[in-house]
């Protein structure tokens, strides 16, 4: 064996297999698998010498990674390089199933900042900006750069410039302009952009013969430019919440990206619905378009769907009505429901980037309400127009039932699930924290806002 990872097979995993034959083993990450030494179906050791292939296809893959660029920092790259937004998706029909060539995507991701509530307590107010309101550091070009200078955001690991620019355009940004309002805009757009990037990546993977998807990574280790979909969660640190505050991406995982049964569409009107649950699916797929101009809803497709048990049970659908949608004036929604009427997934499918959407100013507002019968925490969200990626944030410990969603007039109510027992001391104090700190953002609040004035540094 001449592979770079042969040592794991010939020594490390050989010892592991000798000590414990009850567990499946894998030679390396990423890897090509085994040629000898394991049962093909289970990957349990079979008592023979372990051997990895010298060549061939990598069946467990890493990447792509979007590690941020456009600002000198200890990680990422100084030079600004934009990338393909993958909106709309470029889907290609392929054979799906365990009998066809497949892969396991075991690590990929995109960097992101955390919320204003999380980031701001770790920075002096004069540094509330992605570029800290300071001159850039001088950083070398290595992955793990050595930086010279005083810029505090250079030490926050990764920039978000290229990620924001790709989805929100290059106009109207001043990453070195400090202040609460501008910092909130920057952090919101960074988090939404990360969610869009990984949403497109994962929906592309689920449209192919991929049977395992693991994202790098779940949670941050401190409030910084990292890779997580959940923020740092030390309750003794200002702005953090028990278990970690969910970023927009984490809510999208729940709503559709990692739902057992989900549907999406790409350019040209090619759509799919996929079942990865271990039982058959019977239900309904509804595709509808929403007009930004007047919030009118048109049902483009409404059909019964029956899929065998997963993983990877997939049905392709070609829709000329979807192909005709103008993504600058409409957004698509793919809703999957079980035959019982229970929701399976709801996917907001953009057909252009947010900066190209012809949105009206939504004037989204939110009010905290206490449920009269059950004492629940409710965010009563109102809007005057179609609002994209409406995101709620609070200092209270817990998470929302839904977040970073599409909102139609007049609005809707969202339940907040507080942590129990309450770190605030009582449910009354928890609700007070929820009500006092509850705020809301949406795309139009920032895309349609006046461009910030330049700042001298």
C-alpha cells in the first residue's frame, strides 16, 4: 500500500480492530474505503489484514470550504475573491440509489460571524464593525497568518467580506464604519449569506447520490468569525445563552435542509422531492410563488407524492411554471405535507440573490406577548409587505420555533421556547428578558437603507 494514509490501516486501525471487532472502522477522513479486512456491508473487521486501495475514487469527501476573504486576518485570505452564489441551483438529473455510485460528504462548510448580542459584549463600542474601525493589519498570505498591527477584528479568525458581497452585492457597504446599526447590518447579512451558501450546497448534494452529509461545524467555541450554526453558549458570558443561540442556518436545517422529506427547485424549473426517512412517504407537494409587489400567492403545482423508504428515494419534477418565475419579482416556496396534513418541510427557494430582489420596504415590527392560558412566550411579528428572512433575536435563554423565515402581511406569531429550569431565576424574569431584548431584522431593512457614509481611518 502506497497511499498517504496507509499507516492508519497497517498500524493504527489494525490495533483498533484487534482490540474491538464490534465497531465499524474507517481508514481515514476523507478516504477511499477498504479493499480487504472488513465486511463490505457493515465495515466490521472480519479478521483479515486491513488493506486500503492504492487508487480509485474517494467515496468519503471533504469540501467545499468557504473560509472568507477580503480582509487581512489570522485566517482566511487577504485578497477579495467572490464566488458563485449557486442561486438558482444548477440541478442535473442523475441515478439515485444504493446500487449506483455514491458518496458521503463528511466535512464542508462556510465561515460566519455571530449575532450582535453575542459579538458586541466582546468588543469596545468603537470597534463595532467587521473591520473594527481601524487600519488593516499587515498579514502574511498563509492559511494561519501572522498579523502585525492593532486591528482587533484581525484576531477574530475569518473575514466575511466576500460572503456578504456575493449575496448582498458590492454596493452600500462600509465594513469599517462603526456603530450599533451598521454592525447589526453586517452581522445579519453575514449570517444570512452563510445560510444561503450552505443551503445551496446541501440541496445540490441531496439532488445527487449522496448518502451522508456532515457540516463543519455545529457550534462556535467563542463569539468570533467561525464555522458554526449555533453560537457560543457560556451563560456566564454577556450576550450568550444556554445551549447556544441558533443562527439562521440552524433554523433552516430544521425547516427544510435536513428534513427527512424535502423538496426544492433549480434553474429551468427542474425540481425534486426526496425522502431520506427509513419509512415510505405519502403526502402532498405544493409549489407556490409569492409576488414581492403585492404579496399575491399563485399555486404552481399541487400534487400527491408517494415515495418508497429512503435513504435517497427521489422523484424528479419538471415545472414550466417554475421555469417562468422571475426571481427578482417573486420567490418560490416548496411545501411538503404528510397525508395526515402534518407538515414535513417548508423551503423558501430564492431564484436570485437578495440584493437583486425588488423588495418593498417591509417595515417589520415585533411585540412580545405572554400567552394567557399557558404563559407561553410569543413574538407577534407584523409586516406591511413581503419580508425576506425575517430574523428574531433575544437575550432570553432558549430558541424560537421558527426563524429567518418568509413573512407575508399582516404577519404571524412565533413561539419562543425558554430553557427550563430558567437561568433567569424564574419564568417571570425570563419573560421580562425576552420582552425587553426582543428585536427583528429583515432583508429590506438593510438592502433598502441609505448607504453609510465613508469613514476616515
